[in-house]
């Protein structure tokens, strides 16, 4: 499917959402993650994390990046903290922003959301409004962190939703281009084959979550950009 056809489908999806509000769901209850947040708190109490590190947060694609400690390895020598929590949407990050991000006084934030939002039929307007509130709170910090927005990824399981996900990506990219401390990173394009569909060799059996090959693609897309901008701020040993 070509770019014009994808844009056409995206417009149809957005038109249906606008015309049929019943298709749009409310945000899921963020309190379903209270146990996960409490787990992060307990983890911090047992091993105090560094202040001024780079915090990664968002849904399961961010969470599973730390499997086998590869999140730390992929960004070495930068100091990073992974606070991904599976199944989350943008609003969950907003609600728990203090516990997930601000408590660490990070110098930078890697954010991955939008994937589950689209799957939950959350409207583009709601996703962006939640992101804007997150960004406003980050901007209000004494030392506002830089933000790296990771694009929503394509997947085998959710390929039918890709037009709506592309709309989210376009909107997040536009947000980044208008903000001096926000960088949009395209992790989606490397995940597509020459036919423009998701590569089958980069996912685990569920067709949604990535295997090591998938995370290799993410590392190669994200690491050079983050290293280039953050290495000068890394504390000297």
C-alpha cells in the first residue's frame, strides 16, 4: 500500500471518529497500574537511582527494552533508568508523571506511547491533549528535561490500525518540530520491509511485541540521536 493510500485510509479513520463519537472510548482507569508504580517505589528504596539520568517510560515496548539489561547496554555510557509499564496509554504517564519521571529529576526523557491508545480507540485529540499536559509539566521544572518522542511502531497484530497510528506519529512529529527541547525519533520506518508492511522476523509469537532483532532496530535508530545530544551532559567518572 502506497503513502497516498495510507493517508487516505487515515483520513477515513479520523472522519469516522469525528462523525461517530461512540467509537471513541474514555481513558482506561490509571489506577490499574498502582501496583506497578508501588513496585517502582520499592525498587528505588532498595537501590537509590541516580539523579539527572535519562528516564525511559511508556508502554510494553519500552518496558521490555530492559530485558537482559539491554536498555542500559544500548545507551552506554549514558546513565539511564527504564520505567516502562506494559499496557499503558499516554494518560497513564500523565497521571503517574511524578512517580515515573519527575522524582528522578531527569535531564532527558524517552517517551513511547500511542500504540495502546490507538488500540483502545482513544481519539487523536485526547492523545495530543494528554501529551501536551505532560510536556507542560516537564517545561515547568526548574531544569526542564529534553524529550525524545519515539514514533508509534507498526506491528503484525495491529497492522489494520496503522493509518490511525501514522496520524498520531505525524502529530507528535509536528509537536517536536515546534519545541526546542523535543526530538522526534522514527523507529517505525526500519520495522517495515520493502513492500511497506511490518517485517515478520522482528516480533515474538504474539505479533505485537519485539524480539531481539526488533530491539536492534530500535537501538540503531535511537542510540545515535540520544548519544549525540546527551553525551556532553553525562557526569564524568
